C-alpha cells in the first residue's frame, strides 16, 4: 500500500488540542502502518514523542493564537485582542510558503485542530482539509462580543476561514449550533499504555492510599502542594524545576517519563481545570474529577454539563487549591460513577471517514 502523507496543524492554545490530535494520529497509525507525518505546531516536541513511536517531522511555526490567559480560570480579553491585532496577519501570511511545502512533500490531505492556517494553506495547495473541533474560534469570539464588541470582527474573519474545510468533525461534547458540512463524532482521547497497578507501583503509591493527580496544564506554581493525611498520595505534574518525591507525594515537571493518560487512569481523583482532553481521558478511565470552573471560558459550561451527566465530579475553587484545602473536598466525591454511555471513540470515526474519502478519491501527486 502506498505511503500516506498527512499534515496536521495544531493550535498551541493549551496541550489539550495536541493530545486530542495525538489520539487521531495514533488511530491513523493503527489503520495504516505506512504513514509520513508532518506536524505544524509550536507545542513542545516531547508531547508528540511520548505518543508517536515512528519518525515524524515537526515544523515549529505559530499556526494559531486563541485566547490570552491570566490564570487557569481567567481570560485576558484585552491581551487576546492585542495579540490578534499584532500577529494574525503574519500568521495567516505564511499560507503561501506552507502550501508550497505541502505540495513539495506530496501531502495527501491536511487536518487542523483548530488552526485556520492549515485550512487556508490546503486551499491554496488544492488539497482536502479536515477540521477537528469541540469549539472553533469564530464561535468562541462570538460568545465574547457582549464583553468586548471588537471580537465581532474576529468572529467573522474566522467564520470565513473555517469555510475552507472539506469536512468538520465535531467531537462530543462540542460547542455551538448545528452546522452544514459537519459530522458529529464521539469523544476523542488517547488510550493508556500501562495498567493502573503498574503506574501506581512506579510512583510508590500504596494499595490503600488514594492517589490524587493535580494537572493544570503548567499552572501549578502557586498551588500549596501537600497531602494532609497519609491516606492520600499527591501527584502533581507541570511544575517548574525537576522531579521531587516524598513519602506521600511526587511532583513532576511538565516533561517527564510518565504518559498522561496512564496517570489519569491510575488516579482515584484528578484535580484539573475544565479542559476537553483531561475531562475526556478521565471519562474513559472512569476517574473522578475535582475541577476548577472557568466561567470566563465559553466552552466550560458544555464541559461542566458533560461531567454532571456522565461522570463523578465536583467543583473546587482556585482559592481552595492555593490554600491547600483540596483534601476536604475529596470526601464529598463518594457518589458512584455514573453508567458510562456506549459512545464510539471519535478518533475511529474520524480516521475511517477520512480514509474512505481518500481511498475513493485519491489525490494525484
């Protein structure tokens, strides 16, 4: 079978878009062994190397902007508008150069999460382009217009750019109204590689201890990291500096040897901000959540509804986390896990659909 050449454009607005993309990429490798992969993203290489066992080429260019943040729960609206004004044209202005690279590398098709640059470059190169999303920036900026009318301009610009997609895959739970030229797919998440027992043994967690995993996408420097009881083992990832271990805790830097879905599966409780990939990985692992509500982020209500309907979860304030008062909330998470609905993994639907289209209408290179 001929080599399949794929270009994937991934926003660096948080690791979650990268990890969701990796679930799709892994499914491609499971379906077709002979794949040449080009990744366009400013996300760090180690994130991809943890998941991809075969060679790939990383093009470390800025492909998206997203929203500026002040903290895990706060959006910087002025900063977001400022960076759009300063950098949008230069980012999108790369499309001619990038489209030439796509043609030179004989790319068969392009995927984007949720970068509009990849869609524009694919259009210029006359290649199919697939959008993978649980929200898009036109919807996000549209939700912020009441707070700052200037977002109206950006919502319209991104709406036009997203129309360049061949097909949109909307990953459940997704935000926004029904759309033409779209396919709703199940939740998308990476699969664990090790058993929970193996990971707990590697961490030094006793069988009778409750493993609490704190993951905030790198925002843990101000959190009081302590376990108030030996009944708990606290694991935190994303701290600056090196690894630190104690009798009932382990603090890991962002770049560490553990696979994130393995840690989520091994944990009894995950403390996190409300982000798509962490929520969905915990959903499939049937791990309870203590989560930071993020009312300033428009997609948060959709994710909170998903947790409420399908998972065991409870909110926790940033103040409680910063003061180390997270343990008192754990005792209120005794509600049994809700029955998991039989949702087909979305990555399987995405890959099977794209491969069917490609096999029936291959691109001549």
